[in-house]
């Protein structure tokens, strides 16, 4: 079962970035990532949010 996200942080390191993800139970995971990997994550998040926004807007237009 998936856990809810409690917090998320990104910190620069000498050769990339450290991602810290904490779940609702307080468990944390730390991951290292390159600039390119963070860029891919950002693009994927942006695409998903844009898609969700289009879906929400089309539902709102149908209700009017």
C-alpha cells in the first residue's frame, strides 16, 4: 500500500543533489540525483499537472 507524502526536500551536493522524502510514518529515504535526473522529474511532474488541469477544466466546462 502506498504511503502519503509528508515532506520533500532537495539540497545541492558537490556533484549533484540530495533528495529527502519523508512519509506519513516519519520514515525517510535519501537519494542522490544528477541535474539531468532532476530535470526529467520536473518535466514529468509538469506534464502530469498540465494533464490534470486540462481534465479539471473540461469537467468544469461540462458542469456549466
